[in-house]
């Protein structure tokens, strides 16, 4: 199936822009969880939750709108320029507002002595929102290597500055005498490092790549983009609420005597252990969205979408098993004082898996111009999420947030599937995919709860369980492994 190989190839290339930066950012988890207290890491977790939420507002669905209209045009300059200037204007207005009212904003969120947090964050959000369309054009033009290089270099700068300010400067007095370090800034250096890397991205995109510079703004095109993208904004807000509001609600729903910021810090650190699932979904999304749109008019498009989801599910189950069964290894990536929350990781992994399924299913309303269904699904999920927050978080803390996240994505997946079945009718192999999911969960239960005292035997036992799942998948699908390996070997020799 050549289309699957093409998509997997694009996913691998775009993985450089997603996996490498996130793995580099992952290096910050051991640093931050060893440098900062749980309460301090809780503040970082909360602030970046605001960033994610506001970034959706500031991009207001323009990225997908750009893909939708530009993919149909031979000359994409008008669509690109219109989206470009639209995001540039709103980003500048947003930062000006944040800068002028920073004192009031920090008073509302509970950090009245640190208005600089909001100013740094506002600048990062504005720049990242503005850069969305230039990056989208690189993806549309299949300039995956340029896209990946910019992303990777940006993260290298961010990570390097974090280590410089948080690890090197406190140890060496001569660095402190350079007047670029002040111990009182503390977690502020996390935001400063991010801001510097974001500024770098703007310079690279707009100075060193002149092809990305816009030409003109079209009011008519703007109306079309906004009409298509606005429902995606609203649904994006619901989706972001489902993904990020837990890190905001924890602070307010956990009783004060249980130290909300302490629990938020532990929860935020263990969320990072679910990063491998998020990594794959993100790299898949970068490749899949333009792939889905470009194949929309082919005869076998619906069969392609069905096959892609099935193989996507199996791959994410393997990630789920690989991480959840080996948390005793992954735990070393977080500081020792944060490891009391390790048992929440399998729940978060499973929630991310269903989020990925939902993304695959959601292609039906994007291709059929029924984007308002995204609003229904995400806000239905948000209602489930927020309701469970109030019911569970006061009683079981961050475990309640994780359970709410899982319930939300399962509910959204079911709703989206039935919408697809009614209006788009993709021949998904539901029975077979459900079988794989149940097998994966059963194997997890066996491997997670059966304890073997000998570490070597325990490790081998869990490896064999994962291999058993993979073997069953190959047998059920009647996959001829040897011919596939020979084909890949031949492709490698030709390249």
C-alpha cells in the first residue's frame, strides 16, 4: 500500500520537527524537576497551560483554513498573504493588550509580584501565533527539511539557555558577574529562554527565507478563511480546554490544605512521561493533515482513511504498552520528589491514544465543510471534562484530572465516529480495531499488575508481552513480513 508508505515517510520526516524538539525539551524535565520545588514547577505548568489556550485563540483556525483553500489553488500567494497579515495584526494587538494590563492580569491569576511572567508569556504567544502561517506554507510546499531545521534549532536555543541560566550560572561566580544572571528571577528564566528562541524563529522565517514574505491582503479571501476557520476556532477552544484546563482547575479545586501547586507540579511532571504518545501524534498530524486533503478527490480516499486509522491505532497501542509497562525506567527522567505520581501515567497515555483516534476521525467534517460539528464534539467533551473535574479533583486530586481527560476523549471519539458514519461513511474496521484495543489493555493489565522480583526476568516478561501483541496483529492482518522487509531493504539501497 504505497499511500501508507508515503504517509509514514512524511511522518518520519516531520518527526524531525516534532520528535527531536520535544526530546530536546524533554531534557528540561530532569533539569526543572531537580532545580525547582514542586510548587515552582506547578507555576510553570500553569503558565504554559494559559499559553496553549491563548495560542488557539490567536491562530483562530487559520492554519487549517489555509490548507483547505491553498490546496485548491495553483498560486497560493493571496491565501497565504491574507492569513499572514490577519495573524500579524491580531498578534500585535494581543501583545499590546497584555503589556498594558499585565499588573491586573497577574493579580487575577494569583502572582501579583511577578507581572514579568505575563509579559514574557504574552510575547511568546504573539510570536508563535504569527509564525503559524509561514510554517504552514512550508508544510504545504513539502519543505519538511526546512521546517524541521528551524524547529530543531529553535528548541536547541531554548534548551541551551535553560541549562545556562538554571544549571551553569548558579554554580559559577564569574557568570554571575556578567550582569546577565539574577538568582531572584528564578523560573522567569524558563520564559526568557523560550522568548529568545521564538524571536530567533521570526528572524529565520522572515529574513533568511524571502519566499515566505507576503504580497497582498484580500478582504474577500479573508471572509472565506474566517467563515471556514471560525468553527475550528470554537472547536479548538473546546479541544484545548479538554487538553489543558486540568492544569488550571487543579490549582482551584484541590483544597488549600492539600497544597494545590504541589500536586500541580507532580501532575505536570508526570504528564511529560506521556510525551512519546504525544510526540507520535504530533508528527503524524503534521504529515497527515495535508496528506488527507491532497487525497480527498481520489477514488480510494475513504479506504485510505480507514487503513490509516487502523495502523495508527496499532502503533499507538505499542507506544502505550512500551511506556506504561516500563515506568520503572522512565521514572528517572523526573526528579525523585516528583515520582509519587507515576501511577497516573498509563491513564494519561490512554487518553492521548483516544485523542489521536479522534484526530483521524475528525477528517470527515473538515473535508465535508461541516466544521461546526467539531464545535459540538469538543464542547460536549468539555462539558464531560469540567463536570468530572468538579466531581473528582476535590476527592482524588490529579488522578481525577487524568480520569476526566480519558473520559472526555473516549466520549468525543464515539460522537465523531457516529457523525462520520452518518455523513461521510468511511469503512473503518471497528470490530477489528476494538479487538486490538482490548488486547492492548489486557496485556497492559497482565504486565502492570503481575510483579516479578527478578528484574531481568521481569524486563523480559514485559518485552514478550509486547511482542505477543505485535505477533497477534501480524497474524490477524495476514501481513507478509519478509516481503515487506525485502522491499524496504531494496528502497534503502536505491536511496
